[in-house]
């Protein structure tokens, strides 16, 4: 069986650091970004990516197996 969930990939363009977050709340808490802006951007506007001069955020699926054979 397979479980599909959405995650947010955070890329710092200055350091090339990549981090994966399981929610916008976690991403915004860790980075200091305003969550209301991103709820609108990714939720209501249904965007899959956000980018500016410093960062890039990509909303994507993560597929996990639920079988522990």
C-alpha cells in the first residue's frame, strides 16, 4: 500500500541548502516567513512554486510505503 502526502521543499539560493518540510507551519516556523502569505499562495491560488532572489519553495508529493514487509 502507498501513502501520498504533500511536502514543501525549501531551497536557499545563496547557500544551496535544501530542506523538506511536512507543512507550511513547520516551514514558516523554521524560516521566519509569514505563513498567511503562503497559505494564500499555495492554497487559494493553487500555485506549486514560489521563488524570489533568496529562496525557492516547491510544493510536491512524497510517496511512502505503508507496508513493513
